[in-house]
C-alpha cells in the first residue's frame, strides 16, 4: 500500500515538471552513483537540461568530468540512479527489450573507441545490413541495398567495394570510426550522441566529416550531441554548450556566451589551456 502511494506521488510530481515543447531529450535531477556503501563514486550529480530538435549541443569537460557517463545514461546503456530522462516530453520508457530497441531506432551513438564498438566475428556487410533492417529497408532488392551502403561509405571517404567480406579487425582505427559514422548516414536517427567522433580521423578529413554531419542535421532536423574535451570544436559547431565539472553543469548557453564570454573559472581555465599558435608555449606552467 505504501509503495503504491509512493508511486502515485512520484507520478504526480513528474507530471508537474514542465518540458519545453521543442525538446526531444530532457533530464531532471539526473544522477549516477557507482558502487555501494562507502565505496561510491558520484559520476553525475543532479543535472538538468533540455536538448531541442535540430540543435547541435556540445558537452565539454575534462576526463572524469562525467560527460561520457551522462551520454551512456541517455543512450540507455547504463541505469539511472536518480532523476528522470524525458524523451519527446514524456518520461522515457525502456523497461523491456522491445521498447529499448524502438528507442534505439531514434537515438544512435558514435563511440570514441571504435575497437570496442564492433562484434569482431561479424563481417562489415552484416553491420551495415543490420542498419538497413533497423531503418525498415531490409527487404529491398540487393542492388538497391548495395547502392545505399556504397553511398553511406562514400560520405566518409570509404569504398564499400573494398570493405565487403572484410571483418572490422582488418580495418585501421580511423577506418572503423569512419564506418561508425557511415552507419549514421544509413540509420538517419533523430538524435546522434557523438563521443569524440573524429578522435582517430586525420585532420584533413575531420572538418569534411563534421560538415557532412551538419548537412545531415539540416536534411532531417537531427539533434546532434557532441561529447568532447575540445572547446575549439564546441565553438565551431555548437548552438548550445554545456560545461561539465565533477558531474555537474557549471555553465551553459550559446557558444558565444560560454566560450567568448565565460563566467566560471573552470570554463576560463579550459579556454586558457587551448594552445595558441601566436603565443609562446609555457611548458613549465
């Protein structure tokens, strides 16, 4: 009886929370604690946010700030200790495998480490064919599917004809990461969660691939959430920036507000740590 009353109270309190109409992904009091008893780590500490449709958002912070943990919570890869994730204005429900699979049709990741992102026993064709099935194109004629896979690979400067019948471990780290991005062009999700998506891609191709992601955003109104420590990248691509320190958002706003006119000391330190080619580097600092 008491549990039933608690559930009713929780439902009533969550129904009072206002989520902006244009928000596709929101969080209220989102918290993640690892460990039990005295051996606990507070990785994400009661964060609130609203990510709007079609926005490009960057979550910026140093290693250990909690940004990757937050992204895994939003993807549904790890559980939420406290708080609520709202998807399209309603509390997210991924309580069953079927509901989680349906959710993953709309939100897809690009992970920083491509080596742990693939099942090395499945060929590259199987990886791309699985994307087509999720998109509802699994029953198309083979020549049409091949054309779609070829086009997706060409977006990231890969040749599908050279990848077919290969396994992921036969590719370099940069090629694996490119292939992860090619998946996004096949799936066309509503939300893309990109954790350092170009970390293994050479500098010459990095801007091209980022521009392609921005073009895809414009085509399908996709929301792109970058998880990064690169504050220069955040300024270049973002509509909105969240600065994360010790599991909390310490500053947020437009790219100009956060990076050109920072208010918090932590943000100012992140900006000052970016090397400037016109200044002498102080390596003893």
